[in-house]
C-alpha cells in the first residue's frame, strides 16, 4: 500500500507520480511501497516505469538544468534533495 503526494506532467503526455506516507498510526503502518512511477498513454498504448526514488517525497517540481535540459527536483522528508533527469 502507498500514497501519492505529488503528480507532475510534461508536454509529451507523461505523468509522474511520487509519494509515500510515514506519519500514520501503528495500526495502519507506513505506506512505503511507492518508488515513483512515470506513466505514458500515447497512441493507445499504456506504459510505465518505476523511477527508484526512496523516501517520503513531500514535493516535486520541474527545473531547467544549466544545459537547458528538464529535470525533476524532489524534496524528501529527513533526506537530501534528489533529482531525476527526464
């Protein structure tokens, strides 16, 4: 079980999902199965890829790198900021 805290989209039709929730009661337990998912639905075909992000993602934003490429900046609870290249 997991939760999604942030959904991003890009101009190519892809959706990016990030989450996890650690601040829940012991009866429910932490929801840490989420590693980030990139999904696409293009020309009638659905596909997805696991991004491999660990930790509780609190926020995610698109940024432009120095070489004009797009990346996703991830703020995680009690962990360093991470980023994913597009």
